[in-house]
């Protein structure tokens, strides 16, 4: 399933495109029989952060669709000529007016059913005047027990938070210890969204999401 726009005409010569297997290729694609142009459709990268401030996680309440009114980590589409690190910082500023130092990658999640790859970094907030940006209704600092798991906007957010708290448990770490010690490393998640979460949106399409069974409150 491609969510990217499907072209009808060649971007080079303007003639109608055909869909099929170009010579020497392994995937059917839109291509031009007149000039040989091939239109490639590639996944769109998303970059964001799991931002920490004084031992709590910052979440954003979405002010735009999709999933308006639900909670997310700050993240969004990368811009052209932008690094994944710069995109994660920019999105955190745009959505939460938070400046961050990136600590380490925490999750890379493939969503092939929607042609996206989501990259999240664990990050430390460096300013104390963060607030909702134009795409957020509110921002909130939360601990584990504060998270309403069935009000998270996207399955990638669920997976990232679930993995983060599981790693804290594995490493016998408290959330606030991340601020005061550098003697730790959390194993990043690398995963494809499982089938039962592939509706992508957790609430509006009826997916039954509860508190993750393999996360614990030891991170709070």
C-alpha cells in the first residue's frame, strides 16, 4: 500500500506513464516508455525524540489531524537536505518549544504498510520554558504511571515508550538517574510494526491497547 502520490505523467517529458517492470529492475514501477524515466517511490523518514526533563518524559497533545487530541512524542517528517539528528531537534522545538541534547538512538521502527520509517532519539531538555508549539494543544511531563496508554496517538509512540521503560527495567535504572549519571546505555529498538498494531492509529480505529505487559513501573 503506497500513501505517496501516484503520478500519471512523466516529470521529464510529459508523456503518460506506464506501470510495470522496467528492464533490469526487480519491482514494478511507474515508468515512461518514451524517455525511459522511472518514478521511484521511497519510504518517508520520520524523526523525533523521547525528551527528558527533571526525571520525566515530555509528551505533546496533538492539535492537528491525524489523531488530534491524542498524545505523542515530538516527531515529524524530515526536510530535504536535513540530517536525522537535526530533524529530531527541529521537530522537538516546533512541537514543544524544547531545546534538546541528543543522547542516543532509542528506536527505529519500520512501518512498511504506510511507507514510513520512524527514528527516535533519547534526548535531554536544556531549557525550562518549553510550551506547546503550533501543532500541539498542550505539553505535559509524565512518569510511567501518568501515561494513558490508550490515548497515545500512534503505534510507533507506544512501541518506543514501551521499549524505553523495558530497558530501564533491564538496566535497573530509575528515570531520574538518567540525568545524574552517564554510566548507562539503553539498547535501541529496531523493529517492524507488528500486524496487530498496523492500523497505525491506536484509538480511533478500535485497536485494543492496554498498558504494556513487559514494561514495569521501575522507571518511575
